[in-house]
């Protein structure tokens, strides 16, 4: 794939918030999860874990924890991506907290792109009450929920959201 094909691929992905109830096959979910295993991570610690949520009652509880966002309960699968502090801190001490969060974010990005490549839609959800998510999923204290990735088959928005010009983001050699 050349760079223009790659740019076209990532540019064609959009956050989807309207899903059909049709479940994903186990193989589809596994393929998305396998992509995360290829993501770079600090010191190759792979300081992330995922809770795969397909149970409608658990998705509804996650939706409530996510400020009642309906797409979280409507998606047939939610991947709760967590930073695993112990994996990273065992090598990097306090700095490992940041690395674990970065590892989880990169792994989630890879899952989102793998879903897109498979024709499966997704929506990264970061607005949620961490303690509620922790309670719903019975997470141990060394895990921090970083994202709820809603995945499934859905309605792709007709209009794309605008983007800030590249020149507003990029600075050369100094600010």
C-alpha cells in the first residue's frame, strides 16, 4: 500500500454511533483483537487489557457509565480498553503509568483501524465515569479504563466532520 492509499484508507474511517443489532462473529472480534497485539508499546510491555462486552445488560450499564450515550448499548460489542499499570510500572516505575495509558491508546487505535479494514464500524468513546466502568466490569485496581470502543455494523455518516488545518498543529524546530 502506498502512502496515498493509506491516507485514503484512514480518511475514509468515521465514528459511527448508529448500529444494527446484528452480532459480530467471534472470528471478527478476534481479528480486531489480534491487530492490537501488533501495536507498538513501551519496552514491549504491552501494558493494556481488553474486556469484550457482548451482554446487552452489561452494555446498557456501560452506556449509563458513559453519560447515557446510546451507541454504547446499541453496538453489538464494546471493547473496554484498559491500561495495565503493573505491566509497565514493573519496569518503568511511576513513568510506567503514562506508558500504560499510551500503550492502551495505541492498541485501541489499531483495533479501530482493523475494524475499519474489515468493514466494521466503530466509535471511540472516552467520555465516561471511570469508577462506574470499573464497577460494571469488576476491574482490578491496577487497570484503568481508557476507552470504550463500540464496534458493529452501522450507519456511516454522510457528512464528515471538518478538521483543523495541518498548519495549526505543526511547529518546526520549536513552538
